[in-house]
C-alpha cells in the first residue's frame, strides 16, 4: 500500500467518523427543525464514504456496482442539504409531497439509466475508472448529474445567505454558523473540478460535505439556533393580523402581506410596482408624499368578499439612516369584530333597560308578589328567546325540623306534565345544592346529558338551562330558570343581564317581605288595641252586669232586674258584632281577583248585614284605578264602616263609589248620632288612618258630621292619565 492510498483511506475513515457524529447529534436533537434532513444527510454521507472506501482499497473487484451506489449517495447528500436549508429558513411549507417527488426525478432517472441501459456510454466510462478516480466526464448524462447536484448546493447557499442578510444584527451570529461550511464546500468542489487536490485523483467533495455537516450539527446542538428559526422576523411580519402595504417614493406598491392581499382582493404579484392610486381605490386619500409627512390615522369601511369590514388605517413614513424619505407604509387594522362586539354591547344594554323597565312596570301595577313574579317570568321568557321559565323561592319555615324546599312560585311555557313534577325541589337535589353552594349563575348547554339536572327536567328535551340565583345579603332566596331549545346557548352578555334583572327581582321580594312584616305587625297591634278597647271592654261589662244582676236577684225580685238583663244582652250583642268585624278583617278581600266593588259588597253582607245595620252600595265604578289605589280606597271604606258600627248607633249606612270624568269618589254615609268636629280636640286613630291612606293614594279626604244628623266620609282620588 503506497502513501497516497494510505492517506486516502485515513481521510475517508475521518469522514466516516464525522458522518457518524452528525448522525448521533441529529438523532438526539430530532425534535428540532432540520433534524430529519440532517439525519438523511449523515446517512447518505456515511454510505457514500463507505462505498468509496471499499472501492478505493480494492477489497472487492465489483467496481461498477459500487460506482453506481456512489452516484446515488452523491446526489442524495446535496438534496438533504437543500431540504435542511429550507427548514432553517422557515420554508418547510415548500416541502410538499409534490416538491419531494420532483427532487427525486433526476436521481431516480439517472440510476435507472445506470443499471438498465448499456447504450449511454455510462458503463464503459465506469469500467474504465481506476480505483482512485471516481468522477468521469466522458458522458453528457454524467455532466447533467453533476450540474444538478451542484445546483442544489448553490440554491441551499443562496437561501442561507439571504436569511443571514435579512435577519436583525443581533441574530446574524447565530445564522452565520450553519453558513460557514458552505463556502468551504464550494471552494473544495471548484478545486477538485480543476484537479487542484493534494492527493492525486482523489475527490475532496466528501471532506467538504463532512465539514458542512459538522457546522450544521453544531448549530443543531447549541443555543437552540434552529428553534429560533420558527419565530424569525420574516414569519412574524408575514403572519401579522394587521395588513401592511409598502409604497416607494413614487407611491408604487413594492410589498404587502397576505392580510393586505385579502383586503385588496389581489395577489402580491399582480400589484407589485403598480401605482397606489390605481390599486387602492377608496384608500387613495390615505396616501401622502415627501412634502406631507404628517402621521395619519383614519377609519374606513371596505367591502370584502365575506361582507363589509371596518378598518383603522394608519400611515407612517420610511426614511433611511440619513433621514432621507424612501417611502411609506400603510397599516390596516381590522376592527370589524371590535365594532360588532361594541354594537352587541350597546344592543345588550338597550335590551337590559327594556327588560328592567318591563319588570319595573310589573312591580308598579301590583302589590301581590305572585302576580309580580308571574308577569316577570313571562317577560323574561320572551326577552331571552326561551321556550319556558320557572321562578323558585325557598320556603320560609322557622321550624328546622320541617324539610325546606325550593317551591315553584311562577312559571311560563312549561308542559302540563312538567308543572306538577317541578312544583318543588328538595335542597338535597344536586342542582339546588349547587346553586346554594356557589351562589352564581349556572349554564348547562344540554340538560339531557347533565348529571346534576333532575330527570323530570330532562323531559323538556334537548334544551339549554340558565339558572340564576335570587340573592340577598349572600343568602339564596330562590332561583330563576330559563330553558332554550333553539338557537345558540345563552351568551355571556345574556347571563350578565339576567344577573342584573335577578337583583331587581330580589329587591321587590325583599321589599314585599318587609312590607308584609310591617303590615302584619301593624295589624297585630291594631287588633290587640281594638280587642282591648271593644270586645274586652264589652265582655268586662257583661261580667260586671251579670254579677250585679246576680246580686240583685238575691236581694230583690226578678222584675226589678229586667233593665240590667237588657243591658247584658245589648252589651253581648255588641261584643258579637265586634267579633264578626275582627273575623272579617282576619280574612281580607282578594281585590286582585274579586275587584273593589265585589270586595265592598262582600264586606257589607258579612259584617253590617249581620249586625242589624241596613247597608246599601251605590256605584258606577268600572275599575279605572290601579290596584294600589283600589287597596287604599277599600281600607278607607273599611275603617269608616268600623266607625259606623262602633260609634254611630246607626240603623243604616250607604256606601257610594262614583266614577266621574276626572276622579273616583268614595262616600260612606250613616244616619246615626253624628258629632261636632269642632268639639273634638284630638282626631281619633280611625280618622287619622283614613286621612293618611287618602294622602298616600294622592287623594283628598273630608269628614262632614253634625250631632243627631249622622256622618259622611268623602274621599276623592284622581284617575290616572287625567
């Protein structure tokens, strides 16, 4: 073995070792971009070097098959180099199945010609090759293969150089490391082609490729150089959500990104170097010039293929390092979604105001909680485009031994079979327990597949459920449940609106309960006072007269006690009359369902009629007052009738309820003993209550009375809208 052969073998062994190192590094960093191409590069270089080594040492006489393998690996290696450059410069999207197949056309064709056809002068060329010479230039097809392989190297070099130039200065050092091996590769190829090699008839291309592989593997294993390639400046700019258009000093379009292409409806190739005045249309007003470098921001609407879009368009001017004007850039920011969201918020706010107004009107038109909640759930189902709704309230049991439940107070749109099953929910129910624990809205997109929803609710079918708690001082009073079967599930703004409305309903419920508590306390105090002043006094009188009669009977005859017995009977009858009055007041008339006229008629029959007082009701009233004013009139009439029974000794009373064009007038007139108003120093509780109720109803109160001529109470309340 001569010196040249020994040197050749040593060099090939070193190249083989380098190929193994590159392969190991690539496998360890296989998650990094470019690692796959580098693995193929290392394997191809390894087999190329091994085949060359076998051919050079003469271990096997089969020169022609080994030579054919060498040509195959010699083409695969630069191909892998090109794919690595594409990945490193963020052009991996170009490596499609089609482009990969095109890269394989030339090597595959060349191998087929090598192995199958003897007429191309390739076999004779290869057979004449000595063990030390690989590249033979006796055939044009061999020239074509060499040109193809070197072209791949040049393209890879161009891509890496371009990436190096266009990257910011702080990243050029990282980009230069993969680039360092390529000039060496090109220079060695030129030297080998010119025959300027230190070893006679030895191609140093393998050495050049091994040096390039080392630089690539170093870049792959240090500083995450190739990972940075995924977020380089070019990609960021190209993938900006804002559109940008760059104009030169002549206001010609020189560049734009994909977003701007979509806005203009034209590709970059079609608008390149075109006049902006011609291409931009309505956006021409944004374009400035060297003489007008004022920054500008305007809002414009642009009709695109998918509808009208709204843009915030800004103009900035570009200068070189010397401050000379070199062009301008237009930034197009799509504000369509923001504008639509703002319009949706405004619409939601208007809807919320409308819903709150409806709830407020329902509260003003009734003093009855159930009627208010019934009107509210009807309004909520309609406003939130639901099919049905329920309002539950927590039972008010002071006795802890009684199991508390959520009871259905109002509903709308429920199927008949669901009303009974949803009439109440125990606190142990999963849905109720969640509401009590979290005290926040709950949205279930499909109750049919939800575990915590009761089975009887699932009978409503595939529906979305929105449950909003009714809270006061962080305590759950109940819940509002809405069901929607069509359209999208409840949106975030709808949940916010429902929460606000729930707070308004809570305010009414809390006010109603406080009002009921105050009324109950006031009624209890009044009944205690009246019982003490009337029935208790009368019963005490009966007892005293009975004892007096008993003592008289013991001392005198029965005839002498007739007057006492008569007074006993009169006092007892008065006590019975008072008791009937109290019993009636404990069962107040239902003005909501019965109406004011019917309630007055029932009062006269139940109390005055049974007290041997002839009672008359004269009316032409047709229900022109709101419910709260009717309630005030009823209580005034009731107080006036109570005074008739207790103080007037009248045998008859007439109640007149007259409706005029502007007012409703209530008159309660008796024909009893009457009194002189000027001689009354302190107005009694009954008169004071009537006067206060009339004032609350916005009416006028008057009492006319004369001793021996009876008393007339007059209340005039103005009709609404007059």
